C-alpha cells in the first residue's frame, strides 16, 4: 500500500488520512442502505453512541490505547445496544423510537461518565480517547487503513454474494419468509452490517455524528437512482468523496474531522435532493409545471 | 387420489396469540383445490393473522396447518404470497420487473442466474397482468392498481398452486379490481387455488366460490351462498347485516 500512497500528490501522513477516510466513507456508504432503506437509521445512531462505553471499558480493562482492542470493546457494546433495543421492543413492548431514545441516551451517558472517570485518573495514557466523541483523522496509520479495508471488504463481499437475498428480504420480508428465509435473519444481517460500519467509522467521525455518514450518502444516492444495485455503489462513492474531502479539509483548517465530513456529506445529500434529474425537487416541480402548461394549452385548443 | 390430496389447505384447531392475548381460537377450515376462496369478517377478526398463521409467518400456539396435503416446508415453491401493501418497505429502490423476477427466486435459489424457463414464466406473468409498459418504472411511482398488478405478476411468475393474497384490492381502482378477479378466476380454472382476505362482501358473493367467515374463530365456512347468510353475517358483525364493511380504521 505504501507504493500506492507515494503516488498521491500529498505528504505521506495526509496521503494515509485521505486514503483511510475514502475507504471508510465507501464502506459506510455501501453497508448502511440495507438498514437505512428499512427505516432503521436511528437504530444505527444508538449503536454508534453505544460504542463509547465500549471504548472506555476496553481501555479500563486492558489499560492500553491500542485501537484494535478499543474497537473490539466498541463492537461488543454496539451489539449490546442493539440487543437492548430489540429486547425493549419485543419483551418490554416499548415503541421502537422510545427504545432507541432510551438506549442512545443511556449508552452516551455511561460513555461520558466512564471517559470522565478515566480522564481524572490522570495517567496520561488516556489522552486521545475523546477523539471517539467527535472523531479524529489525524494520527491514522497504514495499519488502520488495512484494517478498514479488510473488515469492510469482507462485508462488501458478503453483500455482493447475498445481494439477491438482501434485496428481496429488505424489500418484502414476508415474501422471503414464505420462501424460507426467516425475517430475523435479515434483521441480524442488516444489524451486523451496521455494527461493522459504525465500528470502522467511530474513531474518524466520532460516536455522535457517525449516523450522518450512514444516512446522508444513502439519501443522496436514493435521489439519483431507482435500483438498489446502483444505489449501493453510488452511496459508497458519495461516502468516499465526503470522507476524503472532509478529512483533508479538516486537517488543513485545523477543524474537527467528524463534523467537517458530516457537513460535506449532508451538502451532497441536499444537492442530490434538489438537483437529481428524475427524483429531485426541482425536476419534479418542472415536470408538474410542464404538465400543467400542456393541459392549459390543449384546453385552449379544444375551445 | 386420497381425500387429503383434494384439499389445498387444511387448518385444524389453529390458535394464535399476540402477547398473551388470543387473536384466533379453534380455527378449523378446509379449502378444496381449484376454488377462489375469500376470508371475510369484521375489523379485528384476525383475517390477516389467519393467513400469516397459514404461511408460518406468526407462530401457532396450538393447532396444525396442512398445505397441499403436506407441510409448508415441503411446498415453499408452490405457495405464492401477496402481502398487504403496508408490509412492503415503502420507497424501496426497485423496478416493476425486478419485483416480478422475485417470483422465480424460490425456484432458482438466491444465487443462481435466472434461466430461459424463468424468463418465460416472467414474460407470461407480465402479459397476463398487462404490465408490459411498466417494467422499468420504479415501483414507488406506480399507482395502487399498477402496484397490485405487479405483485400479482410476481405470484403468477412463481407458477404456484396456492396463491394467498392479503387485502389485494385495497387502494385499487374498480376496473383493475375486476381485471384482477377475472385473472384469479382463470388461475382457478387452470387448477390453482386462491385464498384472499377481502372485505367487500358484494364482490365475494358475486365472484368467489368459497368463503370463510371469521370473527376470532370460524363462524361459517364452505360455499359462498351457504356462508354469507343474513344470520351468519349478523353474528359476525354483531349488528344488522350490511353489504360492505365500514370504512377501515387506521391500522
């Protein structure tokens, strides 16, 4: 990978950050649609907030700031958050939005308490854990990029192999269930894809804002296409663009990475919603206008 | 041929509860092969639940379902399901033809390419439902009637022996409803069995062969003329019989 990085017209650390953020954006953008299109975007938000206590607990137990260890903690706690929400919905018979609200704020509160406790320990080791709050691209090393590429690549491969099944079951879970694929499997699969995206993204974009990198590229891509097979790569490409441009911009302007990436991704989504050729607000308004004038004209002719 | 074989569907003592509250109690009825059958009954009678119980989409707390003489598991390819429109993900990025092709997946599996016989089944379904002009349209830009044609085309493409439809004519214009009922009747004439939840009692009386009157449990089942009697309807709806169900409250 180093040979490739040397090809970029950027200083080496910036080349690593740019590549890593692009890979992350592509993976988050491609994995999220299977949850977002089913109305489960906020489920991902709560899972992303759930990574915070995971990062803190992993640090407390292991005592070193090794990203791999912290991410394992993040993944376990994100899955815990998912299990808590499903449990509240099924066993506690809580409405889904209430279950998400409870889980999101409780895990965030726990994360803040633990992070504050760690900061007061004052070992000096803990500095940098707050990057998981708002995200930080600086300090990304080649090993992080490889990790994102391999784990994310495996998830992408799974999407390609199971695409027909994922599409059918996300679109019409009952049909797929009659065909022999129980509904819980698609819930589990889309949750697993979300966990992977969230865990890979939380250090760069931050637990609070990660949801935007899941949702905004998908919203933008949905405005541009009517086929899932096109939407997934387009959403990935938009995520990659937001990731790379946001990370570079934030690095040079001395701004926090997560918010800048999120603002760019949101801007892309807004632009797509406005200007998309078929589904955009402007083109729809134009078609309505054209239809109305055509009608008026034909009425005048017939008179 | 045994008697079992002539029954497309056989429910015995089916019981379903949601969160401890019984929705269906002691539901038993038979649907013979080759009939156009309707499940009718008031709101909250458990009509959709009965269909879902039949197809294994909700767990039974008691009872037994036999499909085409055996179990659903042995017959997945031969059963086509058209779910209620609000159970399908809204605004999903999919085109009409992609929905119809889904009907072949139970035969072809989730990984293999569709072959020539799949293409033939899809083309025939498209032709019979009259959706040839809509194939590349995104599903969310179609009208209610067009959407329902697409979902019926998916069921036809499956070339199933038992078609199960939940409220197939909701949000569908009268002309489409008539065309779709004609099509369902043709399928029955060819030997398939159709079971639909339907709430327009007038259409049921005119067009369906067989009916199951449901209100938590089965009040009557059999030939339409025997089931839709004034007395049975009064029992089901708890008041003077009427020809259509009152406007459906928000689900």
